[in-house]
C-alpha cells in the first residue's frame, strides 16, 4: 500500500493507535499484519501523516474491538488523566 499523504484541505484526523497498541501489547508489525498493511503505514497513521481509508479505519477498529469513533476523531481526544480524574496534567 503506497503512502497517501493528507490533502491540505482535509481536517486533522486524531487517533489513539499508539495508546491502544501499548495497552494491548501489540507492535506496529502485529497491527499491520492484522489489517493487511505495511508496518510503516501504522507509524504514518500514528503520527497523523496519513489518513486511512474508511475500510482501513474499520479494520483497525475491529482489531481493537472498538467503534471507529473510539479510535479516530476529527477533534483531539482528551487525555487519560482528564477523562478519569477530570484534571489536566501540568507541564
């Protein structure tokens, strides 16, 4: 699968791929194998350098057993500490 860069007029697509992979102990290669792409594609997705097709987004969500909107969003996801404790981390 060739890398398809996001078009400039497309909104940012946020995702939880790295967190979900870590939570489930999956490597990029394992996720890539499960959805039928090259492992570098997973890296591009995680960094927001590539927007997945609808089919790929659905395959990824299926691997995690989650609805696609739990994995991908047009708005940034709240941090875990904010979701669980209602606070933002200090930096």
